[in-house]
C-alpha cells in the first residue's frame, strides 16, 4: 500500500516538475540554457528542429480587377478542381460602381504556388498580392513531445490501476488518469489543427469589376422600377388582406355622413 502511494506521488511530482521545467525553459534565453537544451535533445534522442522537415503554414491574399466576373470565376473554379482544392467561403457584394466577389480556398500545400500561378495567368496587374508562411516546426515538435510524455504517464497510471487493492487507491488513480486523458485530448486537438493548417494552405482571392457610369445609371433605374413594382405588389396584398376592415370603414363613413345630412335637414326644417 505504501509502495503504491509512493509511486503515485513520484509520478505526480514528475508531472509538476516537467511543467515547471517547461516554463523555465521558455523564459531562459541564456547561452547556457541553449547548450543544456541541446545536450538534453542528444541524450533523449529527440531530433532538433533544423534536422526535420519544416512545418510551414502558408497563406495568400490576392486582389485584382477583371472585365468579366463570370469568366474569372470559371477560371478560378477550374483551378480549384485541377489542384484538388475546395472553397471554404464565397460571397459577393456591390459598393458604388464596383461589384466584388471574394472566395476563400483551401489548397494542398504542395500545390499552393501552382494554384496562384493558374489564377494569376490572365491577370494584368494585382492590386494586392501577399504571400506569407509561418514556421510552426518548434511548436509542432513541442506538442508532439508533450503528447508522448502524457501518453507514457497514462500507461504508468494504468499499470498502477491494475495493482490497486483498495477503493481509495482506485479512485485516486482514476482521477489522475482522467486528468491526463483531458490533457491528451487537448494536445491531440492542437496537433490535429496544426497538421491541417500545414497540409492545406489558405488562399483568399478578391476580384472585382467596375461598372461604367451609364450602365450604372441604367442599373439604378432598373432597380428603382423593380423596387416600385415590389412596393405596389405589397400594397395590393395589404389591401386584399384588410378588405373586410376597409369595407366596414367605408360603410361607417357613409352612414355617418347620411345621418349628419338628415340631422342637418331636420334642424333647418323642424
């Protein structure tokens, strides 16, 4: 019994110590700490960030003018199919004389540059072209190491659970396992998110068309006629809905007028 509790206490101290060391290492930027970290990596067999494939999150933002929105949209969708990408969001809005369409695309990272080249093939000039990459290699390795550490601790606790002889021991160890399982799920979620962002780049394409003044004026007139017709339909529907009340109102109005006329005549010729 005492041995079991001693092992549980030892593992708990190891968890707290590993967390504390993680915090200290993140704050300690001295050359000595770098050397110690390097030695620790060599001893543990871990691979330094420089010796692994870099984990890069690529993003792009393109904006350009076009004379044919539909043709440009078709070319973009052909590029999406070609590079096995997909649209995560798409919208259109009109501001003054400008019609804007914006599409957000998720594309496999290894096809990101080719996708940009295909979309920009028919573009004379980009108003905006921002391409960036965020290196998350160190974070990825850190998350991977934390996950491995937590899973090892979970295995140890499961071994202790099989040796527990009292209900108190079972409850205590199960509580520790549940806490570890929560941490593992959280770390796995972060790792899954990073992997998704690395594997699939995000490209936002905004293309627009400027409507000529004359065409813009006719568009406004056409819109005004449509609005007027829509308003007339609503009025007709409103009258059709309220016709019983309108009929009662007209009858009451003319009834009161007839009554007042008769009363006036009676007063003039008693």
